[in-house]
C-alpha cells in the first residue's frame, strides 16, 4: 500500500480544475510513491465550493484558507487562488510544515516572493511553482537538445504571449473573474501574468537574463471597479515588451499583450543558435519546429517534429505513437514529478527560488518601463533543483 498524501486545494477556478485533474490522473499514468487524497478544497463561497468538491470528489470543504492550513490532516497545500493570496497562504502552510505548491507568479513582486522563498526554505518543506509550460513534451525536448549543445552558441531568444480579451473599454476591473485587471490583487498586468510564463521558460532553456529595457502601455486608463462600483484608474499594464541580454551573450526579445485582436492564448518561442534553430507554438503544442544547418544541403529545411513517440519526453506514459496529448497533461507531469522528488527528499524545479528569478526579471521590466533606462536584473541564487 502506498502512503497517502492528503491535499488541501485553495481556489476552484481555472487552475483549481487543472490541478484537481492532475491529482486524479498522475497516479493512474505515472509510477508515483504516494496515493494522493483530495482531502479538502477551500474558497469563500460555501455553495459553490461544495458543488466543486462533489464534482471532483473532495472529501470536505473550508471557506477560510486559514482553517485549511491549520488542519492536521492535510499534508500538501496547493494554491490556485489570485496573486494577492499567494504569500500569506504559502508562508502559513510552510510554517505548519506542509508541502506547498503555488500558482504563478510567485509573488505580486520580488519582495513578496523573497519572503515566500525564506518561508519554505527555513521550514525545509518541498515546494514548487506551477510554471507548467516547462512540461510540454516539445518544450522539454527542446531543453534536452539545447543541453546537448545541438544549437551551438545561442544568438537570439524571442517569445510572445498574445491575448485579446480586455480590448473592450466597458469591461470592469476587479472582483471575480476580473481580478487580473486590478493591480492591487494581480501585482501587475500582462508582465506578471503572461510575460512571466515566457520568462520562466526562457530562464530554464537559455539561462539568466542580465539586463532589460522595456516599455509598457495601459490602453484603457479608467474602468469601473466591480467591488466599489466607481470608475477608477487602471493600475495594470495592458501590454509589455522588452529587449534584454542573457548572461550567455544572446539577445532577448519579449512581448505580451491582451490587445492583439484574434489571439486568445498564443504563446510562441524561438531560439536561434549557431547550428540550429527551434520554434514552438502553444496552438500546436505537440510539435517542435526544428532547423539544422548541418543537414544535407538540398534537403535542408525546417522540419515539424510530431512529439508523440515513446522516446519523446513523457510520451511513453500516454497512448501509442502518433497520438498527441494537450494542455492539461503539463500539470499532470509536474505533479507526478513533484511526488517523486518529494519522496526522495529532492527539490523539484521550478522551486519557489527558481520562480523568484522570474519575479526579479518582471520587476526589472516594470522598473525600466518607468525609468526609460536599461535596468539590471537581480539574481536569485540557484538552489540546485532537479
Ligand atoms: N499556470 C498557468 O498557466 C496559469 C493559468 C491561469 C492562472 N494561473 C494562476 O493561477 C492563479 C488562479 O488563477 P485562475 O485563473 O484559476 O483564477 P480564477 O479566478 O479562475 O479562480 C480563482 C479562485 O480563487 C478563489 N479565491 C479568491 N480569493 C480567495 C481567498 N481569499 N480564499 C480562498 N479562495 C479564494 C476564487 O473563489 C476562485 O475559485 C493565479 O495566481 C493565476 O496567475 C496560472
């Protein structure tokens, strides 16, 4: 019999569902050392959280995260609630000796994230942040190819995350479903929300970013606030773009916006090296576009690798070659690996400390957008996560 691991989830929204699915699926498809138990789910509305609990099979509910964190029968606190709740919940959970998984961005700013790192590291509890795109099989394969040196010296890394859902000036800010438009809750706009994903993947694939020069724009300056009913200034960035330099000498070009009409969640990245280039696109997430200059001349060209074979990362755990997987699987991969690492006393990247590195970059981006100057990025010391 496997040891049970009792999970307490905070938040039943978008991420609450992806995580609950991961808790259910990971032990069915991966050899994990624990049997996860969906012990309790917490959110403020008792009726809605009860209905969520019954749909997913949680044994109990809480309406105050403090009560959840205080429970002796919970081993792991998983934070899938808005950004302004992350620091208090994670710190209290760590103090209580619980494992902590937290949604991104880690903190609303690096100062908040630093305190969270201190909390989990001084309590020595397993911790991880759900930067799930690292575990798209095509992206993981790209990491292997880069680490093998197949691209040679890297010259360029560029990434974009494009959406269009806030273009209407009639959209209010704040409250349920719209907390991302409220700077007090979200910390920042697309910089912490979308660009953070691009930055986390980039730091993992191509190493630290040394400095940045950025610009941000808030296209709609005032919106009605759902909670106060008043028209209030908008404090978030609607669009954010930066140019930067990686420590390895390559150049960075990043852009995120919620004003790119027609794009719903278009995350793309490209890396150009001396020998080879690779391109990945979230809308075609099971493919890696690959160009190798060392290929035979007449047939040299971009190839589209369908990532479904058993020797591709993660794919032996799924169906048969030729059949692809999707977005939800990235969370299953991360949770399965978190359990494996925790049982062996190992850290699982991205740890809180790894995620702090992203907050340092987003802080520098926002600082540069204000100052109009190049800004250097603070460095998070590496904690040696797997
Ligand atoms: N990894 C990813 O790709 C990804 C994608 C989307 C969101 N996120 C992150 O996940 C987090 C949640 O985002 P979401 O899209 O699921 O939001 P959401 O609005 O869909 O859900 C938020 C949930 O938190 C609950 N909640 C709010 N305040 C609470 C409180 N004080 N106590 C308990 N519960 C509370 C709400 O009731 C709701 O159930 C955010 O930090 C966001 O940045 C990550």
